[in-house]
């Protein structure tokens, strides 16, 4: 059974939709800037923020300013809206079908909880935000805005959440538990996890440098991205005048079971995720043209992932780049953001550059893509998402 | 979704005595509105370092997982899937509270590390050495069923898989207070707020210790009136295990949906003795599984005084907020 990606929607630091995102790659324009929207004492840190206030997003969505909301849900609503439109679906068709929303998130509505925590304790004027902290409520807010979903689920495996949402959605299609799947993730930057990553001392105060020998850590990002998945049969039955955007060939979810936050130095988890994904997609390593790496810019991840790539591809390494130097690390949304970026790469025959790279890592035999790479023939792309706790997931998308 | 899967082991730590089925004969009743789980003496099971480093919920998660594996004939494990409504709440609160009160400096990275929802599944993976499928579902009050659904999809695909499905939630006084204000816990007439720690082992192979079979699982999103139309109810069920908790707004949905779908079927409850929390339904499914295994329903689980004639098939029906509806069909 073939699973097609028939729609995509994305909002991140490098654009409010897919077109703007592609333009940013073509112009090699990063979205990482000094903090502008988040209220924090760490004003020195660089982040990849979505360039809109909550008020602007509400206006775009037609939600009244007085309606309580959370940033993660607003971004999610925008990306889902774009995905539905790009699949040439309408709410009526979706309501009449078994339409499923699977959202990957971890911070949920923490942005409002950290603002109103004292109020919850002392004043009782912001209590409507209490239940919005929960990840599930965030997904329900996205679903309720669109009013066309009969099944809604939330997956939280840290930085691989959205990738696992896509994997789970594809499996629901294979087992005939869904007609139309909208899967991906959404996550805004909060003080909570900015400080969390900062306390772990894995934030680079300069623009992040994935796969650079001098890398000092990550820059946090935020965003939301979703794909529409349908079976070939369902898509054909809809008789849409265009081709599907890509095929979802397969993926794998494994656990490294090595350490609570760190990856093993020999990249066992990353190696296994990619290897099993290839097997599930029925592809050989040599079939892969581009690896959209997890590439956070931390010492630990890039070494571990780089070694894994080297082990699997030997001396025949395809294009590799991390797009986190454009978007920042969008944490739970990253699997969705980078799935959409991988599909945009396939569609536009471009390989996003690994910007900010200067110094090769002595441990690795390959360099990431450092120059503008357009008009390349891409057939199969693998996208990696590795989370805390060794929750490693790889997804493979292919040209149709 | 149809299934043909056996629950071969279940271990729990809850408001009832831990790691046993004493609640069946001698349940503990509570009059408080918030009850912490009856913990084991974890020094028996963990190193002093682990006892210190791991929060209560993580110790419960590791212990229930270990005990479930010990009690199973098959010691191998291929997948770990957890459902948790709030994740690692205590560590989240500790980190948040300190950040809000003392500002954004000198924060504790261990609390942050242990605050993410997936800490539970990943720690169980490290503890058991299980490097296979590992996931965490956090969809409010139907998180556990989503984890179970995920496991069923996995087992439907692969005949030889053993999957561990867990349900974990903890509660703190501060969050009890918050959730009471939000209209979820501690409402008029509602049973006590509690905590859940459940680990189950699932496989397509029946063993001498199997509790019951999972025949179907369906999780739907919508208003009760939509659910009554979309859901195709099974026939010939002996009882419905519901999340009735004494709060009218919650209970009316159960009686309404059950009345429309299963007019004369006896209704059972478990929250009167296990309390309410986001993954309480993991305990509901455990209770139903134990009743099927023993072929009896104790009197304290009867809700509408109707006693089931036989007890071969129980449908677990759990709703959350009247919007999420989960149905799990269990049979002998």
C-alpha cells in the first residue's frame, strides 16, 4: 500500500508558509535572530522565532483577540490550514471522511502557564489557561478550530514527537483506521524549555553551527508543520488534478536506551533508526540522495549522528545538511518542520545549505552541504529526528 | 479497530494496595478529596542513588515494569508505549516554580531532564534494555487508550512482538488545586483525585497467566451525540466498565451514551475505589481484566445495582470532557 503526502503546511522562523520557506532556502536566509517575542531575561540568546505576535496570528485566523489561546495552538492552526488547502481538501470532505489529527508537542501551553502561574495561585483571573497547559488540550484546540476531525491524538517523545506523529498516522492508514491523516507537530518557545536547555549548557550564544568542529550547542526555534497523508487509492478516488507532493516510503522508531539525555558516541540509536527506516522503505543506503540531519549543533548529537551516517553509508555519503541553522531547533515540531523541508527539497530539486559551517569535524569523513545546491536530482530523502531519552525516529520521503 | 491480543501481565501502584489484587475483596475507601498512591518501600528495589535521583512516579514506573516482566512467561520485550496525561508533573512543577519565583538562573538541569513526558518510556527502556519501538501518548484523559491503540497496531503488524503498555500520572497539591479551579478534579460529589501507575504486557500469544483478550479498541473525538452515531457497538457484552466518578457533569455522559448504545447492560465503576486522574482508565481496564480472569464482579464495582449474569465480555468506556471517547472490548 502506497502512502502519499498530498498536502503540507509550515510556519517557522523562515516563513509563514511553504512558499516563504522555500524562498528562504534559495536565498540562504536564516531566521535566527535576537529574542523579540518571548519575554525572558536571557535577551542575549539567539532564537528562531516565528515572526508574528499571537495577536497577529489570531487576526490571520479570524479568532477574536479576547479568546484565550496559546502560541503552540495558534501556530498549529495556521500550519494545518495551509496543509488542508494545499491538499485541495475542504472541510466538508474531511468531515465526511475518517479524518485524523495527530499532533506532536511537549510544552503545550506552558507559555501561558509560566506567565500566569502566580495568578493561578493567588488571583484566579486566568484560570481558563490552566487546562491549556496539557499537550492534549493544545491538539484539541487545533482540531476544534478546524472542526473536521473524528480522531485526535497527541504524541510527546521530546524532539522526535512530530516525526512519530507522522509515523503513527501512516500506520493508521495502512490498518484502515483513517481516510485522511493530518500529522506533524507544533511547539512555541517558552521560558521553561529555553531555561531547561540553558541549564543543560547546550545553547550556543552564537548562531548554531551544525557539524562544525567549533559548534557550541543549539539555538532554540519554534514553529508548526503538518503533512496530509492519504493512501494512493484514497487520493486517486478524490480525482485531484495534480500529483501527490511526495510518497511516504517508510520510517522507524527505535530507542537507544543509552542515557536519559545523551546519545551514544558511536551513534547506535541513530544508526538503527536510519537502517530500519531503509528496510521498512525497501531501499538501500545508496538510494538516498539527501539526509536532512537532526544536526542540532550540540557536541553530542552531531558527533553521534555523524558517526552513524558514516557507519551506514561508508565512503558514499549522500548530501547531508541540518536546517536547524535556518529555523533553530523547533524541538517537538522539528520532525514535522523537517519532513516538510525534505518534501520541499524534493519538489524544488534543492538541497538546503548547512549555513554557518566552517570547520570540518576531525571525526567525520564527510562535509555537510555548504554551497547553494539547486537543480539536483533528488529521489529519496531521509529526515532524522532524535529526542531526549534516545527516542530516535527516521522518515523517508520520495518523489512520486 | 479489531484485535486479537492477550493481556498477559498487569502490575499496579495506586490508591489501593500496590502490586496485588486486595481491592477485589477488601477495597480501601477514602473520604479525602486527594489521595497519593500507596507506595512500596522503594529501598527494597532500588540503589540508594536511584532512590534519591528518581521521582516517585519514575520509581513506580520502573517497579511496575519490572514486576510485570517478572510475572510473564516470556521475558523478552520489544516495545514500550506509555500513556500519560500530565507527564512528569512533579519535576515540571519544581522547575517551573523555581523559575517563576527566583528568576531565570541557577535552575536545576536534572529537574528539566526529568520533566519531559517521554522520560518514563525512555527510562523503562534503559532499565529493561529494550531498544525497540518506544513512544509516549499524552492526550488528556484518553492517553492510556491511545498508547494501547498504538500497541495494538504494532501487534497487528507483527506476530511475535511483546509490547509493554503503561499508564502513569502523578498529582501534586498545587496542581490538584489548579485542576479543581479548572473544573476537573475535586468537583461536587466527585471521587478523590488520585495517581496511576500501571504496566501491562501484551502479545498475540496466550499464556497460562493471561488475564483476558483485547478484541477491539476505538477512540473517537466528538460530542456524545456524534459518537452514538459513529461508534459501532459490539453485541453480547456482559457489562460496561465506566469512568463514573460521582460528578454529575461527567456521569451524565456515561449514562446517556450507555443508555443509547447498551440499554439494559449492567454498568460498572472503579473510580469509587481508585479515584480520578488522567490515566485512571488504565486502572479501569486492569479491574475489568481481573474480573474477566476470575469470572466475577465484586459488589463494590456495581453502579446501577444490576449484576452481570456471566462475566465473559466487558466493554471499557472512558470519556474525557465529553469530547474524547475510548472503547476497549475485553473478553475471556
